[in-house]
């Protein structure tokens, strides 16, 4: 199994996961032209992607999903609530409704959705497994729940939201209402919350930890790396960073 990011942040998100003969995207916040460009950077064409798993309906995650699905023939998997929140999916889009508590097989990958607290209709995140290895993906959650911890136990790799540093958010130029939304229980995980989650899961098997969905305004890679590395007792540069413009390149599990 291997995984890579096409970009991570408020201007667009997409994560590639490949195992056996199956290649999935988690979210598609980029339109067809930009998606093709970013896929090419990782050595793929759009034809290599089988389906898109959608976490929720916010534009940085779903903005390119249906246009790409129509252009490239991708299947789209999402919860009923997320579908209901979408204005236009296109009549010819292949859509499969997933249950936030039930696993589903997509080719050679077993997908395990789980609900998260976020200000969307029916948001989920995922673990993805190939029978031997397991990748955990958690972005866009306002606080850590016991169920989230249980779902991410004993992963071999983890892509984990470190959206903001609380001091930077508090001192920054965002309007107060937006600060409350981001830092509230239905917003985004800050560095300390992400580190707390990491401390609660079994980290013995972790081969990769990548900090994702960093705010370009209210965080820095160094602060996110410092928070997560302190929990794991590793060097800061062992913690990967998913950037907005470059994402990160392929990582093997």
C-alpha cells in the first residue's frame, strides 16, 4: 500500500491511496484541469483512479468531485447527509451511499468510515486497509472522541489534521466569529488536540505520521512537527507535512 497527497489545506484537498489494482482518492477539492496536473506530478493519469471517497460537503473537499467524476468516469462514495447537502451532482455520476459505521470494499481496499464532529451535514473520515496494512485519515474534526481514537488504533500510517496553533489563531486577523468556528468543538483540530489524539492510540506500528490541513495563516510546519514529535519521542523532521501547493509524494507502508 502507498499513499500521497495532491494538496492539503483550505484551498483544496485530495489524498491518493493505492493498493493492489485499486487507486482511490479521499476528497477532490480541485477541478479536472488542476487535478490532472497534480496527478501527473505523482506519475499518474486520471484513468488510474477508480473512485473518490468524500468526507463532507465543504468546497475545499468536494469542489472538484462531481466535475472530475463526470470528466473521468470516477465513482463517488459519500454519506447520505453529504449527498443531501450537495446542490448539483450531475445526472450521470455514479454515486454509492456509504454508512458512517459500516465498512465497504472498493476493489482491493477495505474502507472503514467513521463519524467526526465537524460543522457539516454527515461528515466522516476513513481508515483504509489492504488486509495487511492500515492507513488512518483524520482531518476536519472539532474535537477528539473516543470512537475516533478506537478507529485509529494500531494504524501503520496516519494523516492527521494539525489545523492551527491556538495562540496564533487567537492573535491573528480573522474575525472573531471565524475564530470561534475554527477553534470550537465543530471546527478543526489544533496542534495540541492532534498530539493528544496521537498519545491515545497505539503508536508502535506507525511507519509514517503526516500533519495535514495546516492553516497557512494560523500555523506553521515547525509548530505542528514539534507538537507531534514530542508525543512520539522522534525527531521533528520525521513528522511529514502535507502542504497546500505540493501535498507530499508517495509514501510506502
